[in-house]
C-alpha cells in the first residue's frame, strides 16, 4: 500500500489522525512505515498482545535515538540515554520489577487517600485565582499548573520551581516522541534538560537525606539506602516520575475540557448528573488520549499477522487507534460519557501499565468537577482559536485553549 494512504504527518492527520488509524486497522494492521522506519500496530488485540510480549523490550531509547538521528554521533545524547534511560519505564525485567516495586509504594490506594486532599486543595487554589477574571487560557492557567503543583508537593519540592522543571520535562518528552521539528536541536535540548534535572535532583537528594519525610523522594531514598537501587537509578526514578507525572496529565486535562465543550449535550448531561464523572473521565481518556503511542524494541525475530518483525526493529503501538477499534468499542467515534465497559488502553496494560493511573484519574475527576461546578458557564472563546499540540506521534494535547466564563 503506498505510504501516502497512511500519511500520519499530513496537516489533516495531525489535527485528526483517527480516519488513518481506521484505515490502518482495516487494511494494514501490522504496517511497516517507510517514513518512520518502524512497524505500526493499530488493532486493540494486537496492541494488547504486544504490550504483554516480553520479546518486545522497553529498553528502546538508544535505538529510537538512532532512528531519529541516523547521521549523528549519539554522544550528544549521553545524559539522556544514560540517566533518563535508567528509570523503570525504559527497563526490562528483572530491573524493571525491582525499580517499580520500590516506587509503587507511593501510589497505593492508601497513599492516594493521603494525596486526595492535596489534589482538592490545589484545584481550589487555582480556581480561586481565576474565578472572577472571566476568561483564561485553559492550558497555561489551569491544566499546566494543576498536575505540576500536585507532583511538586508529592516530591516536597518547591512549587515555585514548577516553570523550570516543566520546561525541562517538555524538552525531554518532545525528543522522546520524535518531534516533527528540528530533531538535532531537540536532541541537544533534551540532553541539556536531563543534565539540569539531574543536578537539580542531586542537590535536593543530598538535602533530603538529612531529613526524610513522607514524600515520594524520601520513599525512593529509602529504597536506595536499603541497597535496592544505585545512585544513578535513584536520580533517574525521580526524573521519570516527575516527568511522567505531569506532562501527560496536563495534556489529558486540556483534551478532556476541549472534548466536553465540543459535545455540549454530553456536558449538560454531566452537569445535571455529576455521578457520571467517573464514567466521563474514562471516556475522556479513551476518546482523545494524551499518549497516542508507545514504543517497543524487538529483541528477537517474531511474526505478527504473517509479517516478519526483525530483531532490532522498533514497533509503535498505537494506544489511540486501539481505543477506537470497533471490534471492542461500539460506535468508537462517538464521545459518550455513559459508555459502559470502557476498557481503553490509555494507561497501557501489562508490566509497564501506568504507575500513576489512579492519581491521574483522581486529578482529572477532581479538576473537572471543580471546574464545571465553579465555572458552569464555561465555553470556548469565540474570537480566539485553540492551538493544538501535535508535534510528535507520541503525545497529544493543546498549546493553548482560550475559554470564557
Ligand atoms: C492522563 C495521564 C496519564 C497518561 C495518559 C499516562 C499514560 C501512561 C502510559 C501509556 C504508560 C505506559 C507506557 C509504556 O508501556 O510504554 C505510562 C507509564 C508510566 N506512567 Fe503514566 N500516564 C499518565 C499519568 C501519570 C502520572 C500522574 C504519573 C505519576 C505521578 C505517571 C507515571 C508513570 C510511570 C512511572 C510510568 C512507567 C511505569 C513502568 O514502566 O512500570 N503517569 N503512563
């Protein structure tokens, strides 16, 4: 099939990739993309199978970097590869299991009960500042500060450092996603950002070791002091959890507000029946996920639907395409906050399933509840256009989303 039929980089596809995902699911579910030089999986069952298949490795950073920058010396990415690459998201068993076990104590139901008050408080404080203004940019005034302040509090780091660590996190994520811009520039910027985050955390870690508390950083330090991980891994875990803990939720929050405002009858239904909020959050996650793709690296040759995937090749797993597979979801293109049995893959599945899924759900629920309760008249600003963030296949959100109330 000619590559043009599935051009995920066309201006229309960047705005709305779902028609191409459908074509791929129907015509080429295991597809070799010449443009990206990797395989793309789009059917729900195939994506689940791949997420559970340990022959597909998460240790993919270096191969991805080589794909992005075939002509360049990867020396320019030394810190990105060797620090960021040491965190759990980029590791295979047994290291992955060891590292995840330490961090997961910070995300139990009991731990989240503790953080629930904090999430509520942060949402209230931000809305207090905005309530009387009459208009705002949903992204910079609410979606960005909300999860970033929550994760800063969880790490017990100054919330005033937010803009700094958000800038570094965005740079890392931009390169990780394989941006459509200047990849060499993005590589430098991702590497610089890892260096800055590493020295930021190293300083904080020295201080915190003198006085441990009940925060996430102290929990990770305890794991290190008990000999369960080395110093590089400790820093990498802090960086990965910080980055994963807000960039994705910022985008998902903005995507959710956008989709609710665009589907007024659904929004009215939610406002008249707030008990639908949990359901609405799941539909927001399914309909327009902020993490449309993840990637794996084939460790050995394997076959999927008669296609030979060779050892060393990258496989892109489209969580967004799987979420719109009509073998699994009725009328998947419909945004329906009453949808039942919503088994979306926005947090993936299997060993690497999102560690922060409960926290993300809690933030979305509390944030949206408060937003629509306190600003019941929320609507798109008629004279300002939203600016979609579609710079890479892997992450999707808004640069800005102007609203009035
Ligand atoms: C709506 C928001 C979020 C979405 C859509 C999301 C999505 C995902 C996905 C798809 C993965 C699996 C990637 C893979 O298998 O390659 C993942 C992993 C991860 N997420 Fe999230 N995430 C969100 C929020 C969060 C939050 C709030 C945190 C923490 C505070 C977090 C921490 C992590 C970590 C640490 C991993 C790696 C887990 C592992 O490798 O075992 N995420 N996330």
